[in-house]
C-alpha cells in the first residue's frame, strides 16, 4: 500500500470513527431522555425515522472503521 492509499485510509478511519461516535452519542442521549428525536439542519425527525437514522450512523460508521482498519493492517 503506497503513501496515498494509507493517507486516504486514515482519513476514512477518522471520519468513520467520528460518524460512529456521533451515532452512539445520539443513541445514548435519546435513550436517557426517553424521546427519540434527531435534529438535522433545524428539522426534527422523531420515532421510527429517528431510530433508523441513528442505527444507520452506527452501522455505516462501524463499517467504515472496520474496512479501513482491515486495509491498513494488510
């Protein structure tokens, strides 16, 4: 793996970890308050759509972290 690929994989790793942590933070915040509300750009999403958004953030963030770590260890 050359330097450009390692650099881009590290960027993907960082952004994926940020996305994963943001999703986990939102899930924890919603769990503690008991209200499933996600605000994105001054628009609130509630209920099942909020849960879907949070789960998508966790799954995609985890996927990016996993695949970039796998590419960096090769």
